[in-house]
C-alpha cells in the first residue's frame, strides 16, 4: 500500500472516529459508508439491512462462491478521553473497540474490486450494525434481503491489544466465548424500616446469590485455560430497594454475565443458574423473574475457512500465529458460522495499547494495510483461482 493510499484511508478512519453511534443507532455512520462506496459502483448496494446495515456486492464474470467480508458499524456508550484532533464529537460515545478501523479495512477493498471484479462468484462487503449488543448479526440474517447475499464463506477480524501492531493470530476451532447477560428481579414486600419483620426483604437472597452465582463458574483468573468446560460468572450490577432510610426493601435486582467456550456449556450454565436462583428465592419466600440480554453465541472457526485465512495471510506476507485458546470476549460473528464456512482472525493493535472499551483506546492506522491485505488475499484465493497477492 502506497503512503498516499494509507494516508487517505487513515483520514477516512479518523473521520469515522469522530461520529461514533451506539448499537441500533448507526444511521449517520451507515450513510457515510454508503456514500463512500457508491463511487466504486458495486453491482448491488443494500442499505438498511437488519437495521442500519450496508452491503456492497461486486459480481464476478462467472458463477462461483459468494465470499462475505464483514465489519461492524457501532461504537460504544463510553465518553472518550483523548487529545486527538479527531476525537469523538458525540458526547458519551466513542469508537473505543476499533470498529472504525475495521470499517476502513473492509471499505478499502471496494477500490480494488471496482477496477477488477472477481473472475467468478462474488464478493460482499458487509458493514453490520449492533455488534456490541449481540443483536446485529441475527437481525441481518433475519432480514429477507439477506437471501440475496447469502455467503458460502464469511470472514472477519478483530483488533487485539497486547499483540504487536500488524501481527496476526488465528484460532482453529473455538475463537470467541458464548456469553449472555442475566437480569434477576426479586420481589418481596416492603415494610416500615422500624418493622422489617412485617415485610419480605430480598437482602438475604441477594447475600446468597452474589457469591452463589460466581461459584457456578470454573475459572476467573486471567491465566485460566479456556477449555471446553470453562465457565465464568461475572457480577455486573446489584440494587436493593430505594435510596431511603424509612423503608425496609421489598424488591431488588442482580445482574451478571455468563460466559462459556461452547453453546452447550452455556445451556448447562444457564440451567445451573436458574436452579440456584429458584432454590434461594423459594427459601426466602420471594417471587423472581429472569431476563436475558446481550446474547452472544459461541464463535467457532470452520476448518476450511481457517485454512483459507491462514494460507491467504501468508501469501500476502503476513505470517499467522496459530492458537488453541479462544478470546474470553464474545463476538456475534458466530451467527454467520451457522450459515456459511466462517472464520475470523486477530490483528495486533499494539503491545502497549489500551484495552478494548477503555476510554482512551484508539485504533492504530498502521494496521490498516495488514487487515485490508489479508482480506484482499482471501478474495483473490477464493474468487480468482489464485494463491493471493500483496495488497
């Protein structure tokens, strides 16, 4: 990639960085991306896909597989802390997970595809909404228009702090944990603070649920190996009654995140959590409701798609570090693995980079050529009967 080309893509990334929008509200970002793609004349440009999703399709000259390259549109509801002149202009929101960089690496493919369409099959550049809540991929797949672009192969990436800028890592098999948020609403009966015995307080149940839920997990330390039996319960929020001194509380809430390597492990952990909640509440005379949110299926790399990624990356000049340990965090890209041969890889964003979701996180522009180059080599490999090339 020439210095001028990198500078143009860095400027695009920084412009996107200024306008972060949270999951489900990415209208301005989606319009920005669609306007960027139109001059490259994709054969089909779909907007409003599964919410605010955008898909650009570049058809090949002959029949063949559909290869989808996916990135994410959404930012986070976190105030950015930065002195950069391109820092977020939207109060309380920031591109603090690197999705601005992901978008640019996928958008960069449009310039090459506009000049040289695939020999066969078609390439689909997908800009997916609402990844951070786990709702976006499912919404895209449920959109009737997705049938027009249903892929045979799907590829994605995520940047990885702690890995040197531009270095690549790839998991064969499980790549990201399944996770889901559980919200437990406890209902008893309020009473005067002078007569707590006349009410039913959730306090005793909460005192049992907080350690009891955590104990359902099998790991928690940063060095724990993520084998198939790995389970983690993280308490994220708790509330008891109202902020007053005159009322013995009659209701409360406990929030926790459940995390496992496999979907089967998640089903087992959910059942154990439900049994524990029911047992505690019955003993305390409480009613309860359980709700789930931020539901992410496990993300597992398909063997064939993994092999394509590994080979294409090496051909593009970027050797891959293979790993058998998935990431603890979740990714709704796993949904595409139910429809296609799918795989995602990790792209280093710096050994000293702030952690994802930190208020001072900033995607490194130096990584742009690497991610774009790997994706271009994947398209070259699968749609041009080639072993790939340098982008």
